[in-house]
C-alpha cells in the first residue's frame, strides 16, 4: 500500500505532530509512506523521510491520501486540501475552531464573507452563534461598555491595577483608562514612555487631577509623560487616552480590543533613586475583551473536513457517531485507539531525585497534570481540590506541568491564595523526557477538560504508557477509557463545589489505598500492551485503509487549490501595500 501522509514538519511544535512521529516508524513497516507538508515548509526530514510540498502531491500515485488533522493552527492548509482532493482524515478533534480560522482568515474579520463562511463551515446554528458574537464585539468596538474602566484602587492589589491588556515583548497596551500603583510611599516623580496613535490625547492623572498631557501628532508616534508628584497624594495614578478608534488593521484581524496607548516603560523616582515597573506582571483586574474565541467550543467549524473527506479514522466511538450524524450518509469510519508506547518502569524515588524533589516531596503523594494552564483545563478546580484534600492528608502535593497563561488563569496566584505555595510546582513547558520523569515521579495523573474539543487526550495515553492511573472529566469521549485504570469526575458549573469535592475525595482515596493504586497501574500497563501499543495502532491503520476508498480527485484539484492560494496571497500583499484588487 502506498500512503501519502499529510502532516506538519518536525520544527513545528504540535501534539498531533508528536503522535505522527511516534506512529510513523511502525506504519512504514507495513506500507510505503511519503510525507507532505504545507507549501513553503518542505525539506525537513522525519524518520529518515524527506518532506515535500503538499502541492506536489499527485493523488492518483497513491492508494490513500491520509491527513493527520486536529484543532491546530498549522493544520489550516489541510482543510482546503480535503475540499479539493478528498482522502482519509485522522480526525483528532471534533471542534476545529483554531484550524478553521487559520484556513479561512475572513472568519476572524467578520463582515459578509465571515458570516458566509460561518454558515458554510458550521451550519445555521453555528452561524447564529457567530452573528451574536459579532454583534457583541461590535458593541464593544464602538465603546458601549468599554472594558478597563475606572475601579476603586483600594480594592485592588499589585502595581498594574485595571485597564491593561496582555503583556507583549516590548510593552503593554492600555484601554481607555489604565490604573497603576507605584510601590513606594516616597515617590516624587514619574516618567511614562509610550507609543500613541495620531489624533489621540494621553493624560496622566493623580487622584483625578491632570498632572501631564500629550497630544500624539502625525510626525512621530513616540510620546513621553513626565510629572512631579504631590507629597502625600498617594501612589495611585491613571493613564487616560481619548480619541480611540479601532484601526483598519484591527478589523482585518478581528481584533476588537479598545487599544489606548502602548506603554513601553513606567519609571518613578523615590528616596532610592529611579526605578522601573515590571509591565509583564498580571493585572489585578483582567480586561474581559470579547473575542470570537469566547464561543470557540460552540463553533466546531468543521464542515470542510467532515463533509468533504472520503473516510475517517478517529479515537472514540463518540466522534465517530458525531461524524455520521453530520454527514447523514454512509461513510467509512474506523475507531483506532490513540496509541502509547510502553515505558520502562523507573523507581519513583529515582525520578523524584532527578527532578530535584527533596524533603517532604520525596514521600509525598504526588498528582501530576499536563498541558497549557488555561481555564478549560480546570486547573482552578484541581488547586481547590488539592487544598481540600490536604486538609485531610497533608502528604498530598501536585505538579502542574505546561506553559502558563496568567491573563486567562493566574494559577500561581491562586495557589498562593489557597496556601499551596510550598505544595505545588509549576515547571512550565518541559522536554518530552522531562515530562516522562514527572509522570514516573507521580502517583496519579489528572487530566480534566471542560468544555472539551471532543478529542482524546494524548496526555492520558502518555500517563497510561508510564503505568499511571488517570483522573479525567466525565465527558463523552473520556467515558470510553478503561474503567480499570481511570477515575472520572463530573464537571460542574458555577463555583464547581461538587466537582472540587469529588476530585478531592478521589485524591484522598488513592493516597490512602496503595493496593488499589497498584492494581490501577497494572491495568494501565496491560491496556497499553494489549490494545494500544504503536505496533497495534499501525496495524489497525493499514487494515482499515485497505478497505477504505482511494482519493477521489485528479491532479487538477490541487492545481486549482494552488492557484487560489497564490491569488489570495497576492491580494494580501496588495492590501498590505495599501492598494486594492
């Protein structure tokens, strides 16, 4: 069998790319495989195979065109290919929101084309959700209920109080009004360096009274505010920007933020001399800017894939049934377990020593959680459950491994509020080998989701491969995981009291029952060996692909696709130059 495998190159960080990398050697033992990636990214080597540009693919030279596709931005080119060429899609997620916005940028911008695409990619119900979101963004763009308004500084802690957008490498945008507290009672002067937009006026206020003002002209966007501060007036200041208009560039990218001034630095002088504020710290009061991503879990936007592919491989019966309901026609769909590799068991104590877990951490009951620390990963529920479980058993500790997004969820601050500073580690993004060490060091893995993209988590299978039991959310796709090595916690809305208590109880029960934990770990290792080793997964791939129909399209589909993409790229260049087409 000859397979054209469409994927991402090794240099792109991708969970699905990691999956493909692990599967590929075993798939090549059973079939002839050639690799295709997005045009312009070709040339890298994966498992000894060179990657070629997808527009060089000739479907009729292969028995199958196979896409490794999920809700990832780099997969956007695949949606257009599926429409043009067909083939078999390994669909890792039901919700393809990020992929769709990458494939069809007009979705982000709105307007007539964006609404048409929302209808085409999601159907009538998703088009209604899209329209409601667009109307909310429009109201905010026009200043109705502009975010980041005044707040009582006495109710807020820290230095950046309210009215600050997320930090960027060179500084930070304010909204209409941004409040700041200087961390010194002897501050005598302040200096603000910023970039402004022509036609706007920026004022520095001290207790509501103007202390400095600058009008941004067209000659230069750079501006500087300098003011002497009144003794005893306090340390709370405000930056007020007037004349704000949403720019054309923002509209093109669907950016509905109220952007006032871009602050590069804030310096102040006190008894110790000049000092500079850290503009990267989380703001005390987060701006709740309305974006299309607010409704991402209600906008699967997957019709280009689900309605146009010829066949599917999925990881759960749940996604299979959703595909069949969406197509309402006979469709070949095969369910294949995610895949995992058995890992040599390593003594927990040795793994903890390598990670520098000393003192009380050596003998702790350790829960580990992997992935970006964001609200839908329910990290806040895990931290609250840990605090509650520790009130019954102070041996419990946790490692939350993955990049932090404090503007979405400040997990470090929440851990501090719960008194968990000494009992939770945040290693951030780690290498694959270090992630395995955290799993080996742990006693249980926690993998919560809610809302969910409908995808089967690779982190769950990585935990199984290390012989660890997993606590998951009781979502549709997670119910198909084996009971013998999985515990489930029902997601709860609101304050999540029931969810927190259920999770705390799970942690306490596992910490107190070594025999049960040992049995679940043995079941995890058995499941990997008997059902979802990469060898078995590859064999199942080939078995199903041999039954599935071949690619339906001639080369002209790819030629037309390539022409449309080049035309779109040329239009983007003309728009960037200020010309129209």
